[in-house]
């Protein structure tokens, strides 16, 4: 049955989303990212549009409850808003900004970090008819949230008001959120990234290694061998997942971290460059300028002089 072209489930989800907005406004009264008592669950509120925020998105499922956002993830541009779901299967470089928020109508979002062990367990039992084997494998997708996913998120957030129940119920709802994503229209890519032996899983393992070792010199041949892939296949599959080559990915890791260190720890360009693995100050400045559009000192002055979010002590964030 439909009402004015909108299914009853869709209408119910819209009503539930209004209640979720009210809950988030109360639980997150101030701007910022707010970790919760439920492991991996973060509430986000921003009251104003902001300058570009560079970071690495951690593997996560994010739901926009209110507002709009634009992100450049890898080389892809994503614009998403209320009732959109962003699924990020691997650590991905991102440049994002909030669009048109205000204290009365802030951006509100809820996100859940993807536990890789749990995702691998659930991927084997979450097969669906939404994709065929051997399809594309990309690290990020944006789509309108499925009602079942929204419902599971809303019940998980509701648990924050019932801490006596959360210890028992939260792990079950975390499993439900992830299972429903894996079994839904956005689950195909995520399943391939968490199916042991698949090219997607091998690339995910390589990304995990790169995140921990980005300061070290990179041999693509050695990294391909580490995850048991031929170099040409590894390069092709890595770019399929991230839209970047392994060397470009490492460069983003280094430069984003250097920018974070200059903002949050007051390091100068020379010390920040060395801290992330650059031996040559001129090479660091050249590559920084190419990515951010200005040399480090000028870029830092720009960032400190514009409205922005408070620099995080963590490089990885949820969407």
C-alpha cells in the first residue's frame, strides 16, 4: 500500500527520524563528535558550515539524520544528506565539509565503526540478491538508508538513555546494524572486503598495513607479496577499492597526518614532514602544495584564520 507515492515503511521511517533528531539534539547539545558508552558508536553535531576538514575515514557506517555534507573520498565526490547512509569499508582519505548548518538546524549524524572481525563473521551469512559475484568492489558507497538499518540505528541510540540495558543489548544491536547493511543494497562491496581470500579482503589487509607503517619507505612489490598478490593485480585491485594507487594512498596518509600535526601539536613544516617520513623538506613542501593548493606555512595561516572544527588528536574519524 502507498500513501501519496510514499510507502508506509518510508513514512514510518520519516516519523522515526524526527524522533531521532530530537534525541540527538538532547544527547549532543554542543558541536563536535561525541563518543558514547556503546563501543564504536559516535554522535555528531555541527552548528555551522565549515572549511574543508581532511582526515582518514575509519571503516564505518554513517547515517545523516539532519543536514547535508560533501566529501571527496579518494578521487570520488559524494554529496549526501538527511536519511542517506555512507558505508566506508576501509580507511579512506577524505576531504569533507558541512553545508548550510545552523544552531537551529544543525548537521546531526550517527556513525558506527566497523569491527573487521565481526564483519568477516557476518559477511559469510549475509548473502543477498542485490549483487552478483565478481562485481565491482569499491571502498565507499552512499545511498538512501534502508528502513531496517535506520530502525536498528534508532534503537541503538535509544539504549544510551538506558545504560542498565545497554551492556546486554548494545552488542546485539551493533551486530544487527552491520548485518542489515551487509545484507542490503550497500552490502555487496562490504562483503567482498570482508570475505577471506577475495581480492577485496587482500586489499583491505594491505591498507591496514599501510595505516600502521605509512612513515616507512614503500615497496609496492613487497606489499603485494605480503598479501599474496601479483604486483599488477594488486595495483589494479587497490585502485578499484580506493580510486588511488598504493603510492598515492601513502602520500595522502603522510600529508594529512602532517597537516594534523601542524594544527594540533604546533609543529613547523620541517618537523611535521620528518615526523611522517619525509627526508627532504623541499619534497614535502612541493607535495603538500600540490595536494592542498598552498605551501605548509601559508596553508596553516589559512586554516587558523577560518572557521573550522577543532583539530582532533586522532587522524581517523567516522563520517
